[in-house]
């Protein structure tokens, strides 16, 4: 399944909840429970996403076949849960897929309506750092 298809499925699943506030609350309350523990060896300052109000760590692993696993953690429950959605969409994708698949689930699920401008900039920074990491893994 491609990153685009995973994103569409994610939007379809959460889109069943019509009220955007209830949808966002469900994402915050449950999404992070599916996240694999973030590797302690990656909890370093150089893995911090700059521009986020709360600390957010982001790392990628590239497999031999060129597909990436995206790993994220945050001290803030909302960002951690949104990070899980990034992991669900982009893990298993190639660098090209990651570059070509904008995270439009943020708007399609109306997550952006429930974030402060500062947090929204943080989400934008997650995307920016992810693109840098898949362009220059390692």
C-alpha cells in the first residue's frame, strides 16, 4: 500500500466521526497508544524537531529495499498523537513517496482547526525535518 493510500485510509477511518472536535479528541486520546516505543538511543538533541513548543523527537530507519520506518515521540500528547499519524502514513514508504505525499490529512481531518498557530508551525516543522531525513538518511 502506498503512502497516499495509507493516508486516504486514515482519513476514511477517522472521517467516520463527523464532529471535528470529537475526531481530534479521539486522535489525541487513542492514536499514541498504537505507537511503538521510541528508541532511547534516538532521544538525543540532534533528533529534536526545531520550532516546536514541546520537545518532539523524529528519526527514520531505511531498510535495504529503500523503504523507511518513521519514529516519533513528544512530551505533548497532541503532538505525539499527530506524530503517530505521520508514522502511519509514511512508514513503509520510499523517499520519493514521502516527498510526493503531502500530509493533507491535517486539513482533511480538520486537525489544523484545533491547534494553536505555534503547534501548527511545529507540525509543519515535523514535515520539513522528515523530508530532510529521507533525503539524507543516516
